[in-house]
C-alpha cells in the first residue's frame, strides 16, 4: 500500500516541466533527492509514484521549484495541481493549501542552486545527496563557489542522518544507549572509509546499513550491561508497539522498519537486507501480521507508519556532536593501527629469533646398530631359565653365615 504524503504530487508531465524550467537535469535532481536517475525517470514518465518520506521530499522539492524564493507571483500552470488537491480535500478551490508539518532543521544544501533543496521530515530520512565532499557551496561574500572539505561534508551527513538513525536503532533494539552507540560507531567507520562513502550513490543508506548491522549484532547479549532491560517508554501505546517489534525476528523487524518506517520501496528494502524481493515481501507480510495480531488498530500500514514515527520521536535520544565522532573515529583508527604495527613487529622479531637460533647445517640422525661381517657379535647374558630363576631365589633367601656355606675371604 502507498503512503499518502501531506504535500500532493503534480502530474508526471508537470514534474518534468518544473525540472526543465529550473534548468536541472535528471541526474542533478536525482542526486539532490538521493535516488537513482532511472528511478526519477520512472516518476516523470508516470510508470511509478514515489511513496513515504522520499515522496514527501520530492513533492516539497517540486513545490520549491514551482514557487522560487523571492518571486511573489506564481504561474497558474505550476499551482493548478495544488489547487485541485486542496479542493479534493474539501477546502474551497481558492483557499491556500494546508501548511506542511514542521520539519527538523536540515544542513545547508551541498549541491545545486540555492533554495532548491528539499526539506527533510522529522521522521526517518531516507537518503542524502551523493558526492557531498566535492559539491560546490555558494560563497555569498565574493560570489564564488568553494568546495566543501571532507570534514564539512561528513558533518553535513551526520547532522542530516544521525537524529533519525538513533530513533530507528532504538526501535530495532529497545535500548537507548545501544542505539546511540550504534550510530556513533557506524559514523566512525564511515569517516575511516570516507573516500568510499563520499562517492557512494546513497551515503545515508551506507551508514544506515552499518547502523542496523551493529545494532542487531548477536554479540551484544554477552555484554554485562545488556543483561538487564532498560526502562520502557512512558506511554502505554509506545510500550506495546515496542514489545511487538522486539518480539519479531531481527530480519522481519528490519524489513518492517525499512518499508513502513523509512519508506523504502520493496526492491530497495530487499537490497539493503541482502534478500531477494519475494523473501523481503514474505518477511514484511509476516511482520505486519504479527504486529496486527498484538495491536489490531495498527493493521493499516499508514497508521503503523505514524505510530512508528511518533514512538521514535517521543524518546529523548541525542547523538554526539560531529567533531567528537570524527575525533573518536580517528583515535580508534590510530589505536588499531598501532596495535597492528606492534603485532607485526612482534611477529618479525619472533621470526628473526627463530632464524638466528636454528641450525645452519644438516645434522643427520644417528643410525641404528648393524652387524659387521667377520666380527662376531659381543656375547651377552641371555634370559634366565626357570631352573636358574629358582636357584637364584633360593641362594638369595638363604643366609650367608654358618657351616653349611663357605664364604670366600679376601687376603
């Protein structure tokens, strides 16, 4: 089922016209939304319709293109689709469209012309523009464009994704501290591999996959501080939803959160969970049935999405500052680098010691004895017979003193 966004979408032809009027290519608009160019082409051709948070961001971006900043007049062709959508909701045709829900503060756009970036909902952002480390930023003081440094691009990605990823990790694990730790460790890994993450088609998806893998790791159960559960949410409905989520198997829980929470399509969900599309569909259906069995009022996917967003937003979850995450990532990288160097030096020292103490020439083993022809073997006493053994025992038992036996006396 599709998710109806608060901002309606224009017809496919109007979407293409708005993009061309803004002098944007499909690749540039797709990069701004964090999706592929082929997917944007299917949206403009009418073969597919965006859903979830991606569709909301796409609708708001088209709205910003239809009403540029500083232009009080709005063309009738660009606003007709908004008027029709408002009239369909029961409002008078001439009334202004309802205001969109408040959005969380997002970082400054890192690519494209100013004022054309889509705002990010407060729920679960799905994507981040790719190539942020090489995108120009407008310098208002001199009118020239400068390039973002890797640290600035990383900070923009962290500020864009970290708050929502902490909430998603909390829904996955039910632990606040583990959710924060998962996000920080994943961003530290992203900073260590920043040349790879910066050129990725979906940097936010790269980090999200790392967060989910770390949060759902089975090794956390052996940690001492994870043996006791954390305090549940204060609201009863939130506790019931969190219990229903934690009762699901981890793959089903992850699929449900990606599809009904983040708003990814089924192929994207299957790719991120490393499963086939039919397998992801079965996991989603089973997860929905399990949640609906415990909470019947959440059988509707739209209501389930709203409850997921509200439950995650109700928790006071905060992530560390981007510079602190970068510094911690660099500290960990230095520690493991020094540990690897120390291990390598120890291995080289042990190898050198072995080579120094090992024999330098071949020492043949001592051969067994052999009979030489012409030389008789040395006579040796053989085993005693039964009669000789009896006699020896008798002599040892009798005393050596007395007239019955003569004892030689040395002279």
